[in-house]
């Protein structure tokens, strides 16, 4: 009986939020116009983690900026920790109007946001999250189709975020690629799996919350995740080694707004939101860098041995991986079949990286037009 009552209450809450969002869209000027020139409004926000985590901290920065700049006229009711739905379904949470604002993780939306998967299919991308973000901004400026694919899903993309780079953590020392043969490694993503399979590793699927037990019980001997996940879940208690493989930082979290609600806003409010989004993303990158330094120190304080894969080994792995499955061409073929200029976009992406000063660890000649 208690379970039925809880479900009913949750359903009523979500329905109420949905109706509130739809009602606001029909009447965008709800509330008095304040001295700041903005109508008094409250927006519903769906965050996919707690406010102090990398998956949601830009939400806190953005909402605080908007409220401050609007003189308190515009406020937000933020639901952290996936309270409005699973992180894997946050695109639908926003597109359906359950929430007005939130973070979309593109790793969970390969069929809805195929162009955005470009950030995953290129091996050994920049490890610097700021450079990774600049790369996405640069290619999306040349190809506005990157923004348009969000609008096709009834959301507006307000900003790209560069996330910290993935690293390989293990119970035993791994300093060479040959040591990965036969090793069970937890990882996900359409493109990461063939990269590890190409060198003989065995992919294992495990949610972040399950990694500790997965490693402790021997279901897997290593994990391919972020420093933040590694430290937040205290994986250094079961994994003593870290190999900085250099596969790259990714643009997997995007700040998005429900498109119907966005179009109901006056131009001044839209401009405020976009300006604050740009500023929030820049501020987030600075915050993330300080956090990354802290996580690295936490790892060292807990006795973790850190090694770095050499540039020669990266080049060897890239050649092996692309020979096993050319993930760049796979992406090109998939988006071309959808009507996009896959080859042209890939060429622009790789050239943008070079223009930003990054040197790829594989031969880009076959992909440059």
C-alpha cells in the first residue's frame, strides 16, 4: 500500500511540474515586470547529479548567474540527483516539458543526437577539457547542424562543456598495451568498446555506483572512468594503479533548454540566458580544473601509482584500433546516411583541432578534404 501511495504522489508531482511548464509556455509573461525589466518567473531544472559534481555543477553556476543578473526576478527550482528521471532519459525529460532546463549527456543519446557522437569516435582527442570544449564550439560554428539536431528533439543547446579525460585504473600495474590482453575492463560507449577490444581487453558493463564491488569481487580487474568517479567512489581502495592513456576529454554534457519554453521567452530574457550560459561554461571549466588537481592529489595521498602512456604507444594503439574498426569512418557513414555531410564535418573537426594547436596521434590524411 505504501508503495502505491508513493508512486501516486510521485506521479502527481511530475504531472504538476509538466502542467506548470506547459502553462508557463502558454503565458510567458506570468508575473509582474520587475525593475530589472524581466518578468517574475520560476523555471524547473532537471540535474543529473548533485550540485558539486562535474555532471551538474554548471547548473548551479548558471542559475545563480541568471537570478543575480535579473535582480531576483528569474528563479529556478532545481531537482538534483536525477529526481525528475534517470540521467539516461534527461533529453526526454526536457523535450517533453517535465523540466525547462537541464543537462543532456550525449553518451546516452546516440540515436537522437548522432552528430554529437563525433566527440566519442575520434581516438586520442585532447586531454585538456577546455581545448575539448573549444573544439566543439569551433566545429558547431562552421556547421550549425550541431545545434539544429537538438532543436529536432525540442530542446535548445545553450553551451558545450568539456569534461575531464578518461583514465584507466587497475588492481595491478599496467604500463604497456600488451598487459591489457585478456584483462576485463569496465567501460561503455559505442566507440570505446572496439578500441579496447582491438588490443585484446574484455569489456565489462557496470554502472558507476557498482564499480567498487565489480572490482573488489574480481568481476573486472580495471575500470575506464574519470578521476572524479574514481575518487568519489573511493576506488583507490580496490585499484592501486592509474594509467593516463590519453584517449581524451569529451564534450558529453550539454546545457539545454526546452524549445517550446525558449520560444515563449522575450528576446531580452533569451539574451540573458545565453550570456549567462556562456559565462557559466567558462567558469565551470576553471572550477573543474581546480577539482581535477584536487582529485589527482587525493589519488597520490591514497598511494595510487600513476603512469602515462607514451606518445609512441598512443600512436600504436590508434593504428591498431582504427585497423580493427575505423570508428571515424563508421561515424561518417552513419551521419551521411542521415543526410549530413559526414566527411566534410569530420574534416572540419580534425582541422579545427590542429588550428587550436592539438596534434592528433594518428594519420588524419584519409579524413581531411
